[in-house]
C-alpha cells in the first residue's frame, strides 16, 4: 500500500482509463465567486505530477474570473465503474506559457480554432453567431498553424488535501485522507482515515 498520494492517484487513474467508457480524466472543478457563491463545472485533467493537477481554459471565462479573485479550488473525480472518487483541495496558480503552448499545440485543429472563436461564459444571442465566428477564425488561420490565444492557458491546483474514497458494501466505505505538511521544507504528507 502506497503512502504517496500522487502515486496512488496515478494508479487509480490508470485503472480508470481502462474501465471508464468516456473521459476518465473528467473532473468537477469548484470555485467561489466574489459574492461567496460556489460554482462547479466539469473540466478535463490534462496533466498531473507532484506539482499538482492541470486543466486548461479561457482565462476570460467565469471560472478564470473566480480563480483570479480567490485562487483556491476543489476538484472531484468520480469513476462510477470503479466505485471510487478522489477529492482534491488547494491553491491554484497559472501554468507557465511554454507549458500552455505545448499543450495547445497538441490539441486538434478545430479545438484550437474554437479557443479563438469562443467568448466562453459570455451570453450568446444565437448559435449562428458562434458558428460565424468559428468560420471567420477558420479562414484567418487557413493554411497555417493556429497559435495559442493570449487569453487561453492552464491552471494548476496544488493539493493541500487529497481524499481517496472507495465504495464498500453496506455503505461502510473506505476514506483515506492525505494532508500536506511542512510545505516550506518540501513535500510531506500526513495520512489518516475518515469515518464513512
């Protein structure tokens, strides 16, 4: 049994990739607005290592605005096929431009174009307006590479707390929680169990 939450997460993610029919990397991202109201949506995990959990988005979106005002978030992975979930909480930082550039270059062309065409989270009067914007961007970058928009990039959630939940019979679930300790001296974790 590992006592490294990042290694345990990697192990569970590997199993999820093999068993989940769609988007094993889907995670709920919870943020808080200036009014204190929580907001949650699904995003895709695009990177994980000892530094944290990375996702990408439009930096002018609602979630980005909430993270600018209060740079903390919670993540939730739920793998129904495995009867498992992982909860993560911690501060959020912006991913370096070179890392965002590398990920953006790996995306499909239409996804790249969509990042230019979408004014994410803003009101849209008619779907045809978005489709016209997409066609304009398509024509603009015809025959060339699509650069990363300046308003688009990655965010990293650096966990202070990671909880691994495993379903058990009769709702006698297993909950292992890891809490970061001694941040100034390097990565160290305390581990414990929670009642189901």
